[in-house]
């Protein structure tokens, strides 16, 4: 007996019906607002010199994709891949080097380094992969005490630090583009009713962080044929501002033409659509369900 036409149509539709009913953990859009695949993002990353992965610090999907992108870029670039991270402050670089070179034990590194509370679950897998494969990991963030000093006293507060300490921050004086929305919006929102530690200098405190991260990215291989994959909160690279602004300033001072790629993460109830405003935040936007356990909004 020959199968009926209806039966054949059902067989053909089964894969599509299954895909429609599957629960998706994320969806990727490009800057034009079109849906793309992970392979499209990976291809663009492979063709870039500096990649900013703007994460949501508590989101498990973001951290998993960071690890997967690290692995896939390493398969293409090998030890020409360099990892940088907001999560590590510059004065911890020696400890990071000692751990990566297997000079010190994991428990000693984790006991002595200034690590974020979610390090073991979210960042240790990336660092341990780097340790196994011989990938450099660069601490790019300013020591928090210096950012706090700027928040309290403005850039003038840095006049009091010594020469060795100045080696842990971007060269002074730094440009402060206070009209950029990333800084202007912070200053605008600081006012009555805000916690005492949030001052009118908060935009400057963010700027010294961004300038310092950009400085250590360029200092550690961006102009030497390395591919830099940098992990930071989405604020620090969204809308091609913050760190990206300082990176572009550094590039303009040279004869190099470096390709900078930005990725950001967003949580939404509906991951099938993206607004024009959100699509403009980065070259690739990863939309993650707001209901994801452990997510940023939890």
C-alpha cells in the first residue's frame, strides 16, 4: 500500500513543528535586527581583532556562551588568542600569571586573588580552559580603590598616588567624554535619595575604569597580531561607547586598522523580537528569556 499524501505531509512537517514547540534558551540578532545563528557570530568574531562580550553578570546562558566562544576561537587562533576581563583587577595580574603557569595551586589562587562571588561557577571554567591550553588572561580593570578615589575626589584624587600605582591605571590625564550617554545618563541620575557612595563623580569613576580596560587591552597584544576576547558587563561596551570609545581613540593614534566587534546580552519575556533601540546596542545581541533561573533580574 502506498502512503497517503496527507501522511507524507505530516512526516515532512514534524521537524518544523518540533522546532516551533521547542523552548529556546537564547536567540541572536544582528545590528540590523535580523535573526542570525551562533555560526554567524563566530565567523564575525574570527574576522575581528578585538571582541567585546558584554555579559549580564548573573546570567548562566551568557557565561556558557562566553566559554563556548573561547573554545571555538582557540580552535581557530590557538595561542594568538588573548583573554581579557573586567572581573580581574590589574594588581592581581601576578597571581593570574602564577596560576596559569601552574606555579601555584587552584585553592591558593582562589584564596589570594580578589575574585567575584560567582567566580567558581561562571569564570573559573574559562580561566581553567586557558590554563590547560596556554592562553594568556589579562586583568584589565582598575583596582577598585582607585575607582573609589575618583568617585570621591574626581580625577584630581589620582594626583596622590605614586608612580608604581599609576602603572595600574590608564596614563593620565585621560579624556572624559562627558556628553556620551554612558556617562551623561549616570550623572543625570545621581541626586537626592541616592546612596551616599554615588556622587557627581560617578561618571568619571566609570570612565577611569573604561580607559584603564582599553589601555590594558591595547598594551597586551591588540597591535601585535593577537585576537583579544574581552569579557565585561554589557554597560561597558553597549552602543559602542565606554571601553569601545577609548579603544577607538587609541586605534586612531596609530596606523593600524583593527576590527572591533561587540556582543551584548539582554533578558526579555519574548525572545522572538527586538526593538530598533536594542538592535543598535551591539553588532550581535543575544536575547535570553527573562525567566531563566539565576538570571540578572532574579
